[in-house]
C-alpha cells in the first residue's frame, strides 16, 4: 500500500513515513520512486519536491542522492525521468550538496555535446526538452549567471541557423520564455538581443509558422461530428455500463441519471483496471466526476468517488475529485490532513486552507536529511 500511494503522490505515503517507528525501512521504495518515472503527465506534473520530502523522512538522504547522481549521469534524454532526476538534484544542491551541483553542470555539458552531434548530422533530437528543463534548473540555482551561460552554450552547440524553418525546429523557446520570468523579461530580452543566439541567426521572430496540419483539421471535423450526433437514451447508457463501455455510459447517463443507478455505476467503475499506459480509466474517472458534479446532485452512498481519488494516477484529476468531495460536504478531517501532503502543490495548499479553517493542525514538511 505504501508503494501504491507513493507512486500516485498521495499524502498518505508521507504520513506513513512521519508516523513510522523505523522510517529507514522505507528507503528502498522511496529510492525506487526517485529513479523511475511514476507521474501520469510528466511534462506538466512535477514530483521532485514531494519525493525529496519523503527522502528526508527516511534518513537515507546521502545514499539516495548518490543513486540519483549515478542514474542521472547515464539516463536517456528521451524520457522525462531526466527532468525528474535534475529537479531532485536541485533540491540537494539547494541544501548544500556540492556533488549534486557538479552533477547538474556535468549533465548540461553532456546534453550540449549530444545536441551538437544531432545538429551536425541533421537528425531530430527528443532530448531538446530535457536540455531546456535542465537549463531552467540551473537558472533556479544560479539566476542571471546561469541564464546567460546557458544561452551562449546552446548557441555555440547549435552553430549558425540555416533559415526560418531551422529556427522553428531548434530555437529553445521553452527555456528562454520560462527563464525570462525567473530573471526578468526586460533584462532577458535585452541580453538575448545581443547574444550569440542572434549572432548565429537564431532570432525567433524569423521562425516559420505553419498554418495547421491535416491531422488538426481532421480532429476538428471529428469533434464537430460528435457535437452534432444524437445523444443516446437512458437504456443505451445503462447497457453501455453493463457491457464495459464505462466512459461512454457515464457520459450518456449524465442527463438521465437516477439515484437508483448508483450500484451499477459503482460496479462498472471498480471493474475498470488502472494501467499506466492505458487512458481508458482516465476517461472513466473524468466522466464519473462530471456526472456527480452537477449542481444539486448528491454523491452516492458508496465511496466510489473517494475510491477514484486513491486509484487515479493523475494528480490534476485528484485535485478535481477532492474539490468535488469538499463541495458536496463529504470531505472528512482525516482526508483533509492527508491531502495536506499531496504531491500536487495546488491541491495541498487548498487542503491546508481548509485545515486552517477547521482549526486542524499540521506541521511543515521536513527537509531531506543528508
């Protein structure tokens, strides 16, 4: 259960560590969670701060940091695990680890070499996103000094631009835009204007913009067709739930819902397996939320909505679910205190506001011991 909760970013895992007589025995699963990507959408959801708090509670900070440095040095740049490892090392560096600091800059140099090779060979490189993510980590650590260095380093690795289409493909938009918010947009723009990126022709203003792809147009046509399709009736919705078309059944049932449908809904949703590489459960949980979110509609007598809170792999869905439970008046004090330690920062902050409003006490998260 601890591994189940930790991999989902649930606050219950942190509470288990905080109350354990011997939290060191949880060091192995915490380390495993650090060295593997367990988030549902790694591009938008970070897990490093949550995991770093768990590391500190185990008392095995030095051991786990060494494992993270070793994995970071050889991690594939084609996975968002690289960004997670970098964010974890940033936490260690903030707490004074020189080894973590050196590992991050070594990683930056490694990615620059890979970038230069792909530019020379003319092949695409999925690791560009990881180079940009690591650059933002370095800016978090060193501010303006890191921003100017990363800009010049990337320009040097890219070499001269070959035209607008080349700029569209290779210019580090994500890094320059996000970093500008960290160091100041006006200051960043002034530096970029006189940087090696511009000297080499990497001016984003010249980038070639596409007018939309056939795939986008086909997707819009499908959405329009679905919008104009007739809505199935109540019996079709119930039959869909009985035959395993759970997401469709919940959506079709929404305008025809009756309280007597709750047992069938409960059974159908619990039968839906939650697999990391399968989106079906995600659609089911979203449809369940929407069905019960209707104003004036009560939550079912069973705990099926709370069940989806514990099973979903998506932290943003968990945020919506907890807020729904709160709106419907069923958010218990026990669950409030658990959610205060959730990996989703917005959700944790929401729970802490609720806790303060109810007079419930919680402690600040401890930092990782080294």
